[in-house]
C-alpha cells in the first residue's frame, strides 16, 4: 500500500469519526431533552390524577341537584314521537329518570293521560293547518289498511318545488298532515266529501298524487269535477309499475307454482342452520310491489346451487341443492322476471329520487326502450311518461322536477301500523290523531304550542263528533243488550 493511499484512508476515518461523534452528541442532547419533557408530563399527569380523584370523591359524596323546569306533558309526547315507545312505557321511563338521575319531575302520569296528551298534540297541529295562498303545493292521498271495522284516510301536503330545494326523495320531515278522517266504508262519494272539507281549510292544491285505489280514483274525479279550477292528477309510479307486472304475470300458472314453492321453502328453512337463506316475505295484497326482491333472491340462489359437478354429500351446497331443487325447473321465469324488475327498478329509482322533468324523462324513456313489450307494458308506461311530462309542463314550474311517488305516505302508514301494534289498548280512532305528530319537524316549541291550542274539552268533543262508534262502545252495548235480555226473561221452573 502506498503512502498516498494510507493518508487518504486515514483522512476518511477521521471524517467518519468526527461525523459519528457529532451525531452521538446531538442524539444525547435530544435524548436528555425528551427525558426532561417526559418527566414534566408525568408530574403534570400525577397532579391531574390527584385532582380528578378528589373531584370523583366529592361527586360520589355530594348528590348532583339539577334545577330544571320540566313540562311533563311535552316530555311525554316527545318520548312517544322520538323515543318510539308505547304510551304505557312513558311513565316507566319517567320514573326511571327521576330515580336514577334525581331529576325533579312532577307526579308521574298514568298511561291514559299520555294517550290524551298525544291526541291533544296531534289535534292541535291538525287545527293549526292554514292555506298556502302564495306557494303552490301538492296533495298526497292514501287510505290505511282496515283496523277492526275502520279505515283511515290521510292527506299530506308538500311544496311543489321540493326537488328545487332538496336533491332527494320526499321524507316525512318534508310534508305536513292537513287532514285525517276515519270511516268504516270508503267509496267515491265519501272520499269526495272528505276532500272537500279538507281542501276548504288548506286551500286548493296544484296537483293530487294518489295510488290506483278505486275509491280514491272515483273520489278525486268527483271532487275535481266540482271545482272551477283545473287540478292535475298524478298517478304513483310505483303502483303503475306494480299493476303492469300484475298484468303480465298474474295469469301465469308457473308463477302460482313458483310462489307456492317459495312459501314451502320459507317454512322448511325456518329454525334451521339455513334460515338466513329464507326468501323474502310477500304480502298477498301488494305482492307485485315487492316481487323484484323475490326475483333477485331466486336468481342469487340459482347462482349458488346451480353449478355443475358433484359436491360432497352432507355439505352446505348439497343440502341447498336438495332444498331448492324445484327452482331450477323455473329458471326461465326467474331470469325473465329478474330482467324486467331490474329495468323497472332503475326507472323507479330515477323518478322517485329525482322527480320528472325533461332530463329524467329522457333517461326513463331510454330504459323503457330496452324493455321487451310484453302484453303492451312498454307502450302503456311510455304513455304514462308522456301524460305526466305534459302535466309537468302545464304546471308552469320550468325544469323543476314533478313529484310522482307516494312512498312518503306509504312509510307513514307503516309507522301507523307499528303504533297500533305497540299500543293495542286505546282505540284506533284515538291513536290516529298521532299522525300529524309524525309529519314535519317537531320540537319542544311546536308540541308546546299544539298542546296549548287544544284543550281536553276540544279533544272530547272531536272524538264524540268523529270517532264515537268505537269497538269498546259496541262491546259495551252488546253486553248490555245480552244482560237486559237475560234479566227480562222470567225464570220458569222445570217440572221434576
């Protein structure tokens, strides 16, 4: 090794040693700095823990007294509306709040008082309905299913320019209940009379949205013929499509066997390890409004069990093939139904979520042109599109989409059914007054105002005038007649 190379090596090691020393010195300095910070943080943490322990000890020994003024009526109605609890559960919740958190609540009410407060709040909102003179609006009409001998007619109000303010479908917070009526029988004449009374208070709507029920169809036509102004009639797109599916598939014997097989599979899978594969439940009355879910389920099951080749005996796939063996024979029906439902669901998703204007009209028409024209379904749906885009133009709202769905009132009917099921003792007529509370945005202020605007005497008079023929009164009347007949008959001694 030459002297020059040795000097270069020596200089290199000197530089490395100097650099290494500087790094070690900087690291030691940073380490010392962080150790000091950690010690300071530990000291502060110890002080904070000691203070927290003292506060916890004082909180455990000293009860917290909450000085708050509580309106027990408003709180009970809020529990019913937002807490989704029955009227019988409200007193128990109030009692728990008073005992656990020591909130100074007044005397805990009886559940019958809670029912009266809920009815008063709903009736107060119903009595406060006023006319929208400067703002056009649409009315959404529907009737509930029958409870005992009574059916409920509900009329909701929504602004005509809803889609100009919200880029979504209607929700219950966007509508207002302007009328409810209960009758045992609804026909065209009774619906017309109810609409006349409701619209005399709320004003004349720009359009009426309804389903395909015969009583509502006849009633709206009678009411429109009695008015001097022109009111547009909008048919719900969901019911229109359900009727078209019914027209195509209702007379098919294969569909009847398919639905019978679905019901058999559901009962067979109940309480088994394969219960998660049960088919969706279909109502007998509105089956074609939910037939798409069954078609999607059947198509998924066929993809799962329809593979070629053998499988291990006793495996999950083998058991599924035995349970769903009959579906493979109806593959053509399932695939055709799934294709139709897929296109129609895309159509409904556009029109329900975005309304009907020129843009959505073009999209919906493009979807319908891909649909096979079985029994004139495509032709009738195109005619529905043309009729309702003409209505949208005649309303003079520009490119603001038109509401063409009654899903919001269908959701309301489902909540009404849940209320009746969780509060079975009060009469259906009384609990129907809770419907206005479920619409719009309710708060402590609105409920306080509605309770102040409706007294117990007003509620009693309303119930006597509109809901006097209840099931309890009929039962009491029948029992009184039976007792009277038994008492009036003389007792004849039988000969020995």
